[in-house]
DNA sequence: AAAATACGTCAGCATTGTTGACATATATGC
DNA sequence: GCATATATGTCAACAATGCTGACGTATTTT
C-alpha cells in the first residue's frame, strides 16, 4: 500500500497543493504590481519609488532609518530613489526638533496625489478580490499570509489589530 | 452625520483594511523569497534562475515559449539565465520530435537537486503557515489570491482543480 | 572630549528587466 | 516549391535597483 510521501510534508499537505500555493503567490504578486508599474513608468519611476511613496504615505513623519528598517535595503540604495523623490518634489524632509539628526519624511501634495493614484489601483484590485471572496476567505487570507511573514516583520502588524 | 468614505471602496472595506492587505502581500512575498535568494547567491544565481528552475521542474518538457508565456519577460532576458543554466548543466534541451523548431526543457539530476533544495525551503514555510492556519483559512487564502490574479493567468489554475 | 548614531555621498559592480536589429532552422499555406 | 510565419538564439546598448566599501558631517550620548 503506497503512502505517497514525495517530500517531507506532514499533515495531508500534498506536494501539488504546496506548489499551487507558491504559484498563487507568484502570479498574485506579479499581477498586483503590474498596474502601478505601468503608471510609474510614465514618471520615470520604478517599484522602489512606489515603496517609498507608499510607506511615507502610510506613516507620515517617519524617519529615514524607520524607512530603511521596513524596506530592508541599504541606505545607498534608498538614497538614490529618495533623492529623486525629494528633488522632484514628491517628498519633503523636516528636521526632527527632538533629535536634530533625524530627517522626518512627508509626502508633498504632489506626492500625495501620486500615492493616491497608485494605491487606488491596488486597493480596488484587493477590494474586488475581497468582495468576490467573502469575509471568511478574507480572514483566512490574512491568517495564512501572517503565517508566512517572519516573526520580525510580524511586529508591524500586531499593534494594528 | 459623517459617513467616512475616504476613497471609493464600498462594502465595508476600510482604507486601513485594504492597506493592511497590501502590506501583508508585500512582507509575505519578501519573506517567502528570502531563503531561496540566499541559497541562490551561493551558486551565483538570482531569482530569475530560480523561476526557470521552478517552472521547468513543475512541467518537465515545456518549450521555451511556454516558459516565456509564464514568466512574461522577453526572450533576451530569458536567454541570459537559461543560457547559464544550460552551460552549467542544470537544465538540458531536447528537440521536439513533432516540431523540430521547439526545444523542450528538462532539469538534469543536478538541476533537480537544486530545485528540490530551493522548493523545500519554500514549501516548508508554506506548510508551516498552512498548519498554523487550518484548512478553512487555507481555502480563503487561495480564494482571495485567485481573485487578485488576472483572468489570463487564472487559466493556469482552473485545469488543476 | 570621545564614541555612537543618523544621514548623506561617491564610486564601482551585479542582476534582471527593456528595445532594436538580425540570423537560422523548421513548419505551414497556397 | 516558394513565400511566409513561427520558434529560437544572439549581439549591443541601456535602465532600474540591489550590493559593498570608503568617507564625511552633524548631532547626541557617554
């Protein structure tokens, strides 16, 4: 009686089921970023610019090192895109009055406008998927994604619950 | 009576809830690819090599154009990584006997070994998240991701159900 | 006063995507 | 059988976005 155990995955999780999950993530992430990517191209911006605009929009007044901790890229990499966004007037900096070494980041009205344009594309895609799936599926979606996210990054979500 | 409607999202989906979904996707995808990325670095390979190895592993004997259709990159981009994988003996080609223009792709034993190494890291992460979440959550996870995936790419999944 | 922190910058390099131009082998349509 | 379409490959240049390493300045902490 062959008990198909191709790889080391207990608890009824077949290899095919796990591969399907991986592919779902791959295609979903790809399609999720496709629309913003094409909008950004019109500004000569890329996905890296989008991330900066998104997170600064989500947490106005964050410092450069806060942003570095979220993005997990080097300051040299960030500097390139952040510099462009500053020079082109999408983001502005303000010295923290508490600690004058820190530069707090804010979207300008122009930056806010682009943020809204980009985020609206993505939120409407998510909203459509949510509406088509129902509340229960939405809860499951979040639960599983949280399970995939490392403990370190988990912390970013616990407070917002 | 202010009925908070910050953006255009009906059906009780708050802006905060939708932004959280976007962030979950961002962090999950990042953490999901982190382990393979660090393994690949040891081979002087990148994420592009991983994708090729993964999809050829999932569908042995696929043609170059099949792969191009999945990855949605140009043949010049693919050629670079595919060429490396061929030269270094991770993948081998075989002329299709039906249509001798087509080159069918297969993993070599060496390629299969790397595929297993990489995929096992990712499947165990998914498996852990699945086990911690329960069957119902897993179903919801797949439902929502499918809702995010474009109709074009959906087709890749319908047959496997 | 010395050390640590926050931020910035210059320089070079790798990966992975792009466009455009061509070339070859094979299959298909008429 | 010839013209055309298809599948694949290749050369060259360029752009976005990561990286490392080396410095420099301002400010805070010890």
